[in-house]
């Protein structure tokens, strides 16, 4: 009598399971019937699912439905109270993939949830707060500042500030350990009295800017507070390569460029600096040197590509394939006339791999730059504060033919 009751109970379980499969998964199934001799990717998927339910003891499985598969399917059917046919009907596959199928006692345990990765450390800039003297609305020294020059230099913290009654320079060093990156951001306010200036090697000779000089020497000779290397045009000139349209301090140095769109690097696009302190980017052949002079331009830089134009990313910055590699970089941009943003990224060193051109452009956009321009990077890129190199070691300084500077001071040693 007891055995009869058990048999009836098992029959009821089997019928219930069958009804569940039929009602829950229906006849319009996405699966085909699989049985001995079947072959295909769906056989492999079935066997992999059965592995995680404990019906196979290895993941080294084939896509062939063989005798072993028949036996394992029968075992699964038995454990789930179903008829032991060894055939994987669409309804059975629905059950197996539903998460409701009964596994074996030896089914593989789910992989432990990995320990959450540490929260990425955001880029770190200077931490110390600097107490500034009284300033005007423009950010220059106020009449009651009690000094003609305010200087703050903290190499350890990465903060350098220089302020007079006509210029305000705020330079910060940033680090991103996650990205292996070190870069410098300079926020600079100038005026008509203290504009952006260009300094050339051998300026008094017949061909100014054609000779080479250590950029630190150029900065010290001219007692420049903050200096960066620029388009390194003299190197192209000396190498017999077109330098581009070059105007420095209101004088034409060179006027030989490429036609726009030749795809070369540098493409000799132009950043023009006007007398009123504004900047504007142009295609390589947009104007002649004389036309720039007639427009009121005092300096042009020929390198490129343009990073930001009219407040938007340039066309090159929207191309995924455009020179996608990390390098030391040097860039300059205008937020508004007389308000500039300088960015120099270290590279080719253990603490900094350099940045992509698109990274430069994105950073310019983030800072509100409306005209942004890539200058010569790589081994040329150099950033100097009071004549001291900040972005590289003394053994990796490349001689250059010109620098661009902000502010001058007797505090800068001439040698």
C-alpha cells in the first residue's frame, strides 16, 4: 500500500512538472528538439548549461549530442520528476535555461563575488591653500597690496603663482596615478601692458629663430616668469621643410606653408595672436603673412592641429583615427582676450605616459577655451618657471629656436 502511494505521488509530480513546462513555456518555442546524433551550437549551449547544473563535470564539451549526453539528460529529467527519454525537447530546454531546473548535489558553486575594486583616485592637484594679497576685479595686485610682485613657488605641492598690477599667472601640477599621467595647467591673465611675448634665438641676426638654444637659456636671458616652447619653426626651416606662416612680434619671419587638408603632421594650421590680446585659429593656407599683419596680428604659430575652434572641437578631434598615441604635449588656448590657458603634459617617463591629442582638446573644452591649439610636443615640449624646467629632467632638454613667455621679472636669474 505504501509503495502504491509513493508511485502515485511520483506520477503526480511528473504530471505537474509536465504541466508547468507546457503552460509556462508553450508550444511556440525558440528551441529545436535535440536528441542522439544532433549537432550544432545549440547542443553546446545546452551542455554548458547542464554543466552549471552539475550534469557534466567538465567544460571541455563538444557540440555533438551523443550517448553520454542522452544519459545526462535522463538524469536531469529524473531529478526534475520528468519522463526519462534522454531527449531535450523545446520544453525541457526552456526549463533548463529558466533557472528553475533542479541541479545535482555536486553542481559547481558560483564563483565568489570579487572584492570590489578600489574606487579610482581622482586626479590630484595642489592641496595647500595660498593666501593672496588684495586683488583688483581683474585679478591683478590692488593698490594696497603692499608689494609690486607677489610670488609663490612650491615645487613639492605643485603650485606656482606670479601677480603684479598687470599680470596674473596661476600654474598647477596635476597627477593621475590611474592613468600614469602628470600635467601642468596654467591660467593666465595678461593686459596691454604685459602681453604674451615671443622670444627667438639669435633675434638680432639676419635670420632670427633659425639658430638653436637651450629653452632655459632663452627664458633666463629674457627673464621670463612662465615660458613654454611653441611651434619650433626654426627646426623645419633648418631641415628644408616648409616652416609655415610665421610672424613674430609683428615681423614676418616666413611665409611658406601647405595647402589645407594634406593630412601631414604637423599640418601647419595657424594660431594668430592679435594686438588686442585675442587669439584665432586658421587653416594652414587661410592667409599670407602680410595679410595677418594687415589684420593686426602680432604673432602666428604654425603647427597644429587646431584643438578647439569657435568653442567647438575641431574636425580632427572628431576623427577616431587621427594620430592616436600618447606623447608629451604642449598646447595653448584663449578663454577670452588676454585670458589664456596653457597645458603641458609630461610623457616618455615612468610617472607619465603622455596624452592623446583628443585629451588635450577635451581639457581645453573643460576649461572654457574657445580657441585651442596644439604646439610642438614630444621631446620639444618644455615648461619653465623663473628659468627652471618643470616638466622634464635636465638630460632630456632639447634645444629650440623660440619660446613664448608670460611676464618678466628681475627675480629671474639671467644665467
